[in-house]
C-alpha cells in the first residue's frame, strides 16, 4: 500500500502534519527527550520557525498569545520531565481562556518507561486535566492521525492538546506496519465549525431585545471578531456596551456607547448600568465576577457563545445562541427594531424626550443610554484628573496614560496580572484596529512579556507593547534576551514599586491583615536591559514621564526596550463601587500593625478626590479614632 509518509520518521511525520495544519511557528526548548523532533523542525525551518525561549512556561504562554492574536493554533515544544512540567502554567492559561494550543513533549525510551529512569515523568497523567486531547504516539503509523485529531480538538474545543512522543519512537521510520483495521490515508487535516442556532431561538432573542427598556451589552473575547456587529446591535437598541477585559479591543474606548470594563478593574458607570438593566445581552463572555452582573431575575438574559456549556454559566439567561458571535449577530441584527436615536432628535427636542413622563419604549432606552453616557463623562473626568497628577512618587495612572498616548494605530498591547492590570484596564485606551490581551481567567503573573514577544513574531510590522508589574516581569525576565536574540523591538513598560502591589491591597482590604511578604529588593531593569543587549530607560521624575515614554516608544531599532517607571507603591487600586467592607478591613489592618500607615494614609487622602471616596475617608478616620480610644 502506498503511504505518503513511507520511510519517514515519526518526528518528520508530526512536523509535516503540523505544516498541513498551517502551523508556522513553534515555541520551545530542546532537550534529549525531544531532540529527534527538533531535528525534524531544523530541516523544515523554512516552513516552521522555531523560537528558542529561556523557560518552557514562556513557550506555552507565547503559544497561547500567538493563538489569541492570530486565531491560529499555538504550538509549544518541550523535552520530557522538567521541560514538560514547566509548560503547564501556560497551558492552563490557554485552557482557562479557551485558546487552541498544542503541546508536543518527549518522554524517555519506551523500554525504560515508568522505571524511574532519568526525567521519567508520567506526562499523560500530569496533562490529563489541562488537555482536551492527550495522547502518546507509540508507532509512526499513528503519528499523522494523532496530529490531525489533536489539532482538530484544539480548534473544536478551543483548548489544549498534548502529544507525547517517546524518544525512540521519534526516530522510528514508517514501514506501513498497520493493524488490520487501519486504512492509510483515512485521516484528514480539515476543521469546519459552521454552526447557526435555530431560527426560532434567534427570533425569541430578538423579541426579548425588542421589548427591553434598559438594555446592556456585555462583550468578551468571543466578540473580538464581531466589532462592527456589536456596535450595530448597540446602536439599534440604544444599548451601552460594557467590556470584560479580554474583550477590551472589541470597541474603542472612546466610542460613545462604551462604558468600559466591569468588576474590580472596571468603571463606575458599568456597575451602575448593570444594577439598572432589565435586559442583558452577553456576547462571547463568561465574566467570572457574578456579583457585578444584574441580580438573577432582574434582567432578561440572552447569551451568545461558541461553547454550549458556557450558556447560563454566570447568569440565568432565557435564550442561549450557540455559535460564532459575528455569524449569530448578523442573523439577529435584521430582526431588531430601529429605535429613536440620539442623532435623530433635534437638539431643542432632546429635553422634551428625556423629561417626558409618557415615554415610549424606544425613548426609555434612549434616556437610559443618555444617563449612562453622562455618568461615563464624569468617570472620564476622574480618570483625566488621575492621569495628570504631578505627585512624586509618580502615580501609576500617569504612566499608563502616557503610554496610552504613544500607542500606534494598530498597536498590540499585552498586560500582566497585578495592580498594573487595573491601571491598564482603565488608562490604556484601545482605538480601532488595536489588539489587547492578558491572562484572563487564569490571571497568571508573567504573561505580559511572553505575550508581547508572540505578538511581535505574529505581526512584525505592528507596535507590540508589554505593560507589566515588576513582580510579574521578574518571573520570566529571561525572555527579554529572547526578544534581543530574535531582534524583536518590543516595548516593555515596567511599573516599578518593588512590591507585589495587588497583594498588599488584598491582604489589607480583603482580610484586614497587615501586609506580609510582599516587598522585594529592587532590580535595575534599565541596566538589565542594556546588559542583555537591549535598550533601557528609567523614569523617576514627573517631567521625564512623557518625554522618556515618547522616546522609548518611537525609537526605531531592532532591539527591545525596557522603560522602568518608579511609581508610588502606596497607590491602591480602588474598585469602582466602594464597598464599606474595604475601608473597615483597611482600618483593621492599621490597628493590627500594618506598616506604612502614614504613607498609605497620605496616598488615600490625596487621592480619589471624587465624592464617593469622602465617605471612605471619614469612615477610616472614625474607625481609627474608635480603635485608639
Ligand atoms: C503565577 C502567579 N503567582 C501569584 C499570583 C498572585 N498575584 C496576583 S497579583 C500579584 C502581585 C503582582 O505584582 P507585580 O507584578 O509587581 O504587580 P503590581 O501589583 O505591583 O502592579 C500576585 C502575587 C498570580 N496571579 N500568579
Ligand atoms: Mg509591583
């Protein structure tokens, strides 16, 4: 029987099959458990680029980001044992954010397996939770099929696949030694997922939306390919749009219908809109913090998601529309009734519309939208005030705002986990055509730098910016050298507070504990950048902020740059709605021995000028006085 892979080694068949699936980049580190496959990649380097990283965790994070930014499958490679173990965190990032990533690992010789031989780890067992498809290739005759199933499963389930190949099997040649049931050539590299919900369900959804008074749209990562449709629906319904963090790039931050993010790092108008809405349209999101969604029963819910198991997960919806957001919305839009639009009302009639007690439905929705827009204007004023602060130490908001102003039209922004995420969410403004991502549901630290590297590899002509905390950056900072090695002129902005800033806040505000184990010794990141072969900048003074960020972001060279910005370590990231629990806990932590009470107190009193924080201030003082007496 003729086989296209006759006499090819398993490793070659795997590489060829990946090429068939349009895999053009793999991220990883070689090792004796995987060197057979590395050789197969070496001889195909014109078709598949191998990106050598410094830590396998980065390889998996890069594969995840590559998939997020391109829509293709991300692939990472490691040796047996320790290399494979290192991949896991990045693979969980992909699983948690529904991203197709394939991990290819080696394992020890088949005849030594499970004998405590060197680097002999039961990887199938270890990867069984993270991977939707998890297999070992035992013979070359199995290889093509395994890759086809793995890639198809990654795409279909939007998750992780894992293929493990013992080192001896990588070297074995295909001899056509098939079982009696195997038909060579039976497997194919095709994936098709066109699915549309039942027309009746779409009609039902349209009916609910057409009768809603105060409609709110919450979008997430699953709406990234449907920007125009999301805006079209919002315009038809007079509905404000709220963005879960992974959906930040769906709609520009300055869009008149945008109310920004939701939750701890979100905006006040977004929380307000959620508390008032009577109709909630969820598009491609499983936003985890349910307490920020309307109360069950408050709003009629409609949810669009690719994954049926996500429908009804966070909010008790009436209709679930399973499918791709763009396709489903395109079917839904013609069924939505046009409402009165702000643009259609003459200025002199506006007050009449907003103040008329006998408003019809379309005008109620307009009134709601208008109220939210007004609220958003106020919120933006607060952000603007915070952006222009002149304090020393510099406020992180000031740095974020300056970075935002230097983002190019089609920039790709990767952020990290910590307080820096809050500043990024609120102050880095997405404009049309930009991309944005972060480790969303896993919220792992250290993702920012690997994500930015993957973005630059995927789109060499676009500006790639990592906006990160010093803790997260330090975890995988070796990858800066990867960016140097591959001549990737990414821009890394490090918010330097020598601190796990978010954890200081959490220990105080969530638990009422004095901070513990959150400070670390400083690193000179500018020197580190230079020592690694890149460019380093430092910002310590307020008048350096704009000029240095401008210089770093606009410098045209082939090396990556780091801008380390010294920021106020006592700036606390307040949620949009102040829950009295937080001030109470902070006061408790003060009483129980929290250090730096002066600094934190000063930061609080100079901060947060808006009214809503006044009650917090007086509550805090009251509590402290009470405890003292
Ligand atoms: C891998 C990992 N370890 C621990 C945490 C818990 N955690 C969340 S934010 C944070 C602090 C982040 O510090 P840094 O990167 O300096 O950012 P900052 O909060 O100071 O802006 C920690 C420890 C996490 N999310 N991921
Ligand atoms: Mg920090």
